[in-house]
C-alpha cells in the first residue's frame, strides 16, 4: 500500500518526538544527579510524591524528600514545563497536571513505582525516574499518532477524567470549568499531612539554626527509612499501632524538645 508523501507532516513528527525525547533526557539527568547525591549521603530515600487518589473524586499531590533544595526546584520547573506540553485545562496547575497524568500512566502500566492504598491515597516512588519513563511512553505515542493520523496537538481533559492507557492524546470529556476539585477532605491521610506540615513549620519558625524536614520525624521515631512513616501518613493498614503511637508522640512534642531529640540521635553521647 502506497502512502502519499503529503499525508504525513514530517515537521509535526519531528517537533513532537523531539519534545518528549528532550524531556526524557532532562528528567534522566536529574535522576542521575539524585542517584549520585543519595549514594554520597548514605542511606536515604529518593524523592517521592504522596497523592490523594483521583479515583476517589479529588486529587492532591505533595512532593517529598528531595535530595537537595536545588534538585527540588529543578524537578518542579521541568515537570511544570512537561505539564504545559501535555496540554491542560484552563485554571489547572501544570505541575499537578503532570503528576496527575503520571499517576494514571503508572497505574495503566502496573508500575512497581506506584503504591496505592485502596481508593484514598498512594505514593509515587522514585518520582524523577517515573517521570523520565513516562516521557519515553509519550515519545512513542507521539510517533505513532503522528504517523497514523498526523494529529500532533494534545486534547484537553478535566482532572476528573483518567488518561486511558496513559495516553495524554486520547479524547476525554472535559470537566466544566477545567478546574481541579481540591476541597478540604476530612480523611485520615489529609489530616495527618496537615499535622505534619504544621509541626515542621512550627519547628522551623521557633528554632533557628536547624532546619527540620519530614525525614527527621521518622528518624526520631527510630526508622532509618521513610517507609513506615509513609504508611502511617497515608492511613495505610500496613502502619502498626506502634507507628501511630510513635509518630503521634513526636508530633505532640515542643519544637525545642524535638530538635534536641534529633540531635541526640545524630550525635549520641
């Protein structure tokens, strides 16, 4: 079967392919930088994202545990640009749009980097690696779509419409107004996130000279890694009663008392 040369627009194929290939290389460079920092700093988890499950009717996402402040800023900037490249509904944050579509891609491909707990919440582990992998799939989809139909522009969807098979170009019904449902929820997970955020803010406001992060909370509770803290924060049944007691006790501490505890664990006498 012969195909007329005019049926395919090479510039459209090239621009779409180059776009996602470029994003892949940029995310991969950040991933390699993260791996280098993690190896140099010893036992440490890579950057991850906690999300409230979009299938429950609302979507929220928080990026945690970035290796450095610079790496955190670089990832958010790059993910924002990638979210814009996907094409997004008016009034939607490009960064959250990227993370939202990433969740659906990981779920559609049954990725080991996605951990969901029922229909409430979950985690994207190795967030930067997951983003780089998603770009590979988007690059493949862009090639296939450009060749088969010549349509390169992504269609818009609302955040309540999942991306079938992780394909950002599949037509979906757009949510009226194109806005993200971000109502305050009373879920255990969101209550715990707020409590942790408030605790960290109080510590950093009241105690000068020592910057507190989430990692200090699980470290003070006796955990070398973030896993049990993640389970507890998500309201997962994998968190034990002892986890709830330990993290609850820490969050009830006065900032000065907590920081003194962390310093004792770092430099025991």
